[in-house]
C-alpha cells in the first residue's frame, strides 16, 4: 500500500475517474440546459403547427383531384373557383346518373357518394361551400375572393349560404323539378325564385357584388352558378329581364371573370342540352 508506484497509479486512476465524472455531468447539463429546450422549441414551433397545417406536411406537390358533374350548379361553382384561382387540378367527370355511380373506388373515398368532392394531398372534402372556402384559403393569392377580415367574411358566408341552401333548394323545386318530374312546380316555389332574383339585385346595390365586396367574391361565384342555370328556362320559368338589377350584376360578374367564365359557359350549354333532353322539350 505504501509502495509509491502503486500509490501514484491509484491517484491517477481516481483523478481520471473524476475527470470522466465531471465531463459526464457537464455533458448532461449541456443536454438538459441547451439541447432539450431547443428540441422542445423545435417540436412546438415547427412540427406541431405543421401537423395542423397539413399543406406543410405534403412532401410532394401532387395535383389536386376534383370529382364533379360540372353541368350541375353545385359543381360549377367549384369549377369556377378553381378557374378564378388558377388552381392546377385533375378534373374527374363523375356522371351521377350513370348506373355505375357510385363506383366502388368513389364510394371508398367518399361514402356520401356526392359531387362535388375534392382530394388535395391528405385533405378530402365534400360540400361545395366547404371546398370553395378551402380553395380560397389555400390558393387565394391576394385573398380578394375571400378576404381575411372577419366582418367581410361574415357577409360573404351569409351570401354563400344563401346561394348554396336557399337558391339551390329553389333550383331543385323549379328547374330540376321540370327536368325530372316534367310537371309544373308549386306556385310558391316560383314565387321564391322571383324573390331571390329580386334579392340578388338588392344585395348588389351597395358595391356591385352580392356580398358588398369591391370585386367578385366566392359568394358571387356561387350565386352566379345557380343564376346562370335559369338562362335557358325563361319561357317556362321566369323572364330574367324582369330583374334588371340582377341581370346587370350577372353581366358585371361575367366581365370580371374573363377566361374563367368560359368553362362555366360551356357547362351551362351542356346543362341546357341535358335538361332539354331529359324534360322531353318542356323548356322549348
Ligand atoms: N350539399 C351538397 C350537395 C351535393 C349533392 O347533392 N350533389 C348531387 C349532385 S348536385 C349528387 O352528387 N348526387 C349523387 C348522389 O347523391 O349519389 C354540396 O354542397 O356539395
């Protein structure tokens, strides 16, 4: 024990153990003091928001898939939104009147079986209004079709729901009723249509657009998609000339849409052919 060599070896050993222990303790402090807070900050600031905002998680820039029967106004208001926002997409024409609808693949994606239906990366949506709002939020560019101000949005939402619920219901009981039932609609449904056409003119009186915005909003697109379905039914339903304010609004919308209106126009023509054939000439 008193051997000086053994003593000095023992002293060196215990000193290096002390050095290692100190280094380990220091390392642990660095991990706990710096890396852990940094890692926590990274998880909260980058990974968790990315999980909420699914667009950040999409590794590939795959094109959006849109399933529609675009001669119908519920689908046309979305095709117009896609065109106005210039969203690159695959359009899958889905014939809802075909015996094969819904296909197994379509039902697996959308158990509700309805169009419009959209898949964009990991997001899939039904309901025309929900899809329009999503597109405007994600691809809205300068946000003019759906400004971020909550008061402006509230009015746009109100008029969007007016179109997609009230106007669409009237469309089903008038235009679609003639097409499929081939009999006159109930008089109160024609009255509802006349009231809605008058309202469109009143809504547009303030700024020229139905949701009191300075330019076309998604509410104008939804109202226009349904309004344009009445252009070839005037002999049988209502004469659009009886509602000059609504007519002036429609012309204003068409003028501001430029090329985006072309696809809608082409689908309205297809709708005319479809409705005339199905109804057995009732609109002639
Ligand atoms: N409230 C829905 C209505 C969708 C809807 O009823 N779509 C019809 C065509 S306009 C449809 O897909 N029908 C076929 C089916 O239900 O199988 C929306 O806004 O998208």
